[in-house]
């Protein structure tokens, strides 16, 4: 995992790190090679790949069209069109369990442990919120997600739930044009018993009689010059015509790779949030995201765009977990993993102190959604529940209850902020 310490969030930084990590065995060291250790003959190779991934009209793709950036297509007019009813997948007691993690695809021992732990309770579905490192090339997807051994490392396998699995796309997959994600990973995902058989697109919707889970693609436009994470027209049109949440309001859980805001100074992405205001304005919803490599449970936040959300960051699936205190007085944090407890940290090969990786287990049972946060040791850190206020006559609000607080996470009540 030390290879991923201080990995930058830009495409060129990720290509640089990939080149270092994949040096021939005779010059590969246990620790991350420094820049001067690069084989100079590789410089043009990673620069060429970066240019090819970043610009759709680069010279190489004019000659070889399949090297162009993948297209974020609309759904076909047949099948479920990415809109799935979860009722047929329910357990005998009527519940649906979904294990979720983000920023998992590092190919490390920790990432394999997280994937294995996620399915120990035999959940119906598993979901990855995106980021396969370093740049999501096809070989990296095979090695870090599909268990295929590479020239230097063993393969790591993403685990499926008993009824299927889904994955969003992050910024790192798009640093190589999205080919590994769209062409290699997606065909292995989805609900096999559905009409679609597999996950067809980078966005989807799952519904129970009470709850709706909408997964949106903020990764596709994260590699542009502005990195706005703007939702493609195909996603917006699908939301309007297939899901239509504005006309059919329902208690909602939103999934994305990128955050709307950060309580830790790690960047904000207002464009997709403003786009979602058309569909979720004037109702409370839960928003679960990754991108930041930490666990954080935010206090309820209302923005100027009409959105009111309970935000949860679970980007601690496979990357070195950042241990830092929140610094934003506007987007306040209720619970987070501070790293103050030495039992909650470990030291990587290069001496870096990192927090413990983890995941979320979501259980939907009738009107109640339970979110349990677990770490790599399967320790339950916090459990909370959400129910629609007003019952069958939902009034647009959610009732949130802390069901179990073992006192492991740092708790910052609003009176102390």
C-alpha cells in the first residue's frame, strides 16, 4: 500500500506513478521508486498514453479509433434500461443487504481483505463507488479487480453479492479513457437474473417498494481540463425519462464517486450537485460518495441549490486512509476516523501512518434503511437508521437515528463545532 501514498489526483501524476510501479523486476524496489529512478525510455510511453486518454482527438486515436475516450452512452430501448426492482432479490425476511465501498481498486492485500469481508454475511449485492488504480487500464482492471496475476503482483478479486454486483466509474479509470472499466469490468457486473444480464452503463437505479437508490456518473468528466464532474446528457435524459424522480418522489439514497463538498479541504464538486437539484430539490436524501480516502459522517446540510442531504464519505476501501481533523465550519462533520487512537492506525512500509480501511453494509427492510460502518477487522464502528417521515404519506423528510455508537469514531456534536 505504500506505493499509493501521496498519489496525486491528476492524470499525469497517476501515469507517472504507474510507470514507477511497473518498472522491470531488476530495478523494482520494495518501496516506491523516486522520480530519478525512472527508466528514461518509459517517459514518452506514459506521456503518450496520458495524452491519448485526455484528448479525444489526439493523433494516435485518429489512426486507431478504438483508442479514443469511451463514450458514456444512453441505455438501449430494451430490457430494464438500468432501472432494477430489488423485490425479487430480497431475502426470505424481505430485506435487501448491499455491501458498499469506494476507492478500493489498488490490488493490495488490504483491498482483497475488504472485498472478502464484504461478502461474509452473504449480501444480495455489492457496489464499488469507483477508482481502479493507477489509471484503470485494462490490465490494471484484470489484476486489481478480476484476480488475474500481473508480471509483478498477484491478482485481487472483487467479490459479488449472492444476486449481483455494480460499480461506478471514478476519475482514475478515465485517465486511460475508460476502456478498462467499460470494456473489461462492466461485462462482469450486474444482476444475472435481470433482462439486461449485466451492468450496461456507468449509472443505474435500484428500487424497493419504499426506497430508491440512484447511482450517477461523476467520473466521466472528471478528467477534463476543468474537472467539473458534469453529468453527461445521457445521464440527465435517463433520469428525466426512465427514472423521473421529480414526478415520482421517493426516499432516496444517491451514490456517486465524487463528493459535493468536503469537510477536510479536499475539494468540492458543485456541478453534479446543481444538476441533481432538478430531481431532488426540497426533499431530504442520503448521499454516499468516495474520492476522499477517509470515513466521515456529515451533519445534515442544506445548500443554496435546494438540496438537503445526509452526506457520508466511504472512500477508504483500498487506498491509504487519510487521518486528519475536519477544517470546514460550513460542512460540519459528526463522526470521523481521526487517527488519534493508535489502535485505529497502522504504519505502512515507507513509514507513513494511515487509518484502517473499511466498508459499509446497507440493509433495507421495509421503510427502514440501516447503514453500518465496519473496518478491515470487521469491527462495527457506527450504525444508523433512516426512515421516511410521515410513513405512507411521506412528507419529504427523513428520520435519522443513531442505532449503535460504540464510541470508536471521533464524535463532534454540533454544539462543539
